[in-house]
């Protein structure tokens, strides 16, 4: 279970009795958090900060504890912020500044100076807020009484994002082959990716993967085939082609586990030693939380793994998708999103079918793949692009819809969605922002989740949705001239 530390600020000028009450209130709050956040994170209380030495000790523990995903701070009394500087400079985990009080209501009839000195978050948290801003530390502020549902809900969102950032800092990505030849948007600065997000993205020879795949036994393939037949409908008679994909999945799982890899990217231009482009293998692995990027797109591979981690425990689907083609019926415009093969099984609205059909690209044998129609509901589309001197996240609100008519001759899985606020602003805004054709779609996450991730990682964010106006579109259109 991940943990998050709770650090409360005070000082010794108000006397020992005041500090005892601060410690007691903090203990009670910690117990409440653990009750309400049970199953999501464990909250542990650290010693009250009353001097710089304690602050340094607390923040070092936060930063060095491998199980810790972040820290919650709160100033019960006035806590002079100079004592926080050295400790905050040691902090390497996401910071939540909880602007709250131990008491919900003021005791108007009995309030005196002792009560006011003890309960002065309005004073202390502003002092703390200044020093965090002065130090330019990315952080989240949540204001409100700590027992209120909206505060707990927002804390839960912070925890989900902090968990994803913790995962991101340890993520290793395999590139089987390089970026697809001549493609720009899928490329990027892998060194800067590791500096900012922690992603260790390295090249692995496709031949080494093929060696692992070729060592897969018939018994292991049989076990994987049992999994396929229990979860999916077998529509093809070409069982050998399906067994080939099962072999790929077993080999990929072994290779990823051996090298502690949580995501991978491949390209149809580098399949030497493989009979097929991985289809079911990639689809099934994404369903298990493994990030994937086609055409050598390491960024979307890593981002999909991180966002799948962020969405754990929530209802809805999250995974890689590619923008493909449109229905441009006036006023009813829709996008059909898919890929050659690799649409995550988590998007399936009905039981997927296994079939073996021609691919038309890659020059290999007809691959086995899962075919299905996608889920419906409100969602977001997220991508990450390298703008040369910085990374940019683009997040658009969309509505996933049922396909208007059957597509019996389209041999791949697919989802369909409507852009918000409408097709023109949604797609023009995406293009103006430099949005890629590869993205992560989620019906589990929201724009608020992505905004928090961008804020805590120091990434530029552009959002598109119902609140995007013509004026906002024009700002996007002229942004690159500045």
C-alpha cells in the first residue's frame, strides 16, 4: 500500500499546551483520513514542524521513503515560513497544501485569544503559501473543512495523480526499433523525458525479443490460448495464426518482466524475425496496464502506462488510440478512432472476437486481432508533444458514442467520439496546439486529473472543451507567433 505523509506546522511561542493540542488534532485528522481514504493510500503523521531542523528531518523522510507518493502539509497555527525553506528544498515528492482547520465552525460565544492563536490556518497557511510560491514548487492547494466530502474527493484526486507520478518516476520503456521513418510528432527528447517524468526509455533489439519469443513452449502457448478462448469469441479457423500471437504475448511478458519494463513501443518497419505484427498480444497487454505506442512512439507508450495507473480503481476505460477518419455529416460530425491492430481491449463494449484478416501494411502474414465496438460516455483525449524547448500536454473533452451503422468490412477494433464544444473548434484547436494523432483516451479520468498532473510535473497544458470559445481558438491560432 502506498503511503502519504501528513506534516503539520506550528511554533513554540504559544506554549507546550498549544503544541499538545496541535499534536492531538493532527492525530485525530490522520485517523479520519485513513478511514475515508481506506484502500487508496495510508496516511502517516510526522512530527510537528516548529523549527527548521524538524522540517528538514520530515521532508527527508518524505523524499527518501520508497513507499511514499507525496506529502500533505497544513499550518494549524502560525508557522513562520523561513523554518520551512531548507526542508522544502529537500522535497522530491508531490506536495498538497491542505488549507483547513481542526474546527469547522467558530464558537462565537466563547472565542478568545487562546482559541484564535491555536486555530489560525488563515494566518499560517498564507505564510506557508507564500514560501512555496517563492520557492516555485509545483503543488496543489485544497481549501475547506477537512471532513467535507468535496475536500476528501479532491484529496483522492491528488492521491491518484501522485500515485501516477510515483509510478512515472520508476517507469522503464522499451523501444523495439526506432521512430517510424519520416514521422515528426511521435519523436521526442528521451533525455528530457527522463529528467521531467522519470521515464527510462531505451532501445532493445528486436532480435533479442525474437529470441525470447522463440523459446516459448507449446504448453505456455496452450495456457495463453485457454485464456483467449475463455475471454473472447473465436471467429477464425486459422488457429495457428492465433497461436502465433499467443506466443508473442508470452514472450513479450517474459521480456518485459525480465527487464522491469512497464511500457513498450514497436514499429511495423522493424519486424525482422516476426511472422506477424503483434495484434492480440499488444491489445491484451494494454488490458493488463502495460503501456504501448505504435510506430516507435515512446511518449504515448509511457503516457498511456502512467494514465492507466492514475485511473486504477475508477470506473471506465483508459488506453492508447489513434485518430483515423471522420464522418463529416454537417452538424453530426464524428471521429472514428482505431489503429492497424492495437486498440486496448479495455475499450470493448461487447465480447471481443478473434479473427485473422489481411493487414495491408508491414509486409508480414495476416495477423490475429481482437475486433469490437467501443464503449460510450463522456471522456477525455490526451496527448504529449515535444515542442523543442518544452513538452506540452493537450487535453480535449470528448463524448464517446455508439457507431451509427455497422462496419462489417473494417477488420479492427474501434471507438467513435464527438468533439467538444463542436467538431470545428475541437479539431481546429487540437491542430493549432500541435496535437498528435496518437493519444490516450479515458472515460475514467477528467480534465482536472490531467491539469493536476501537468501542474505537478511542470508541463505546459492546453485544454479544449465546452468552455473553449472562438476567442480562445484565436489565441491558440496565434500562440506560436509569440
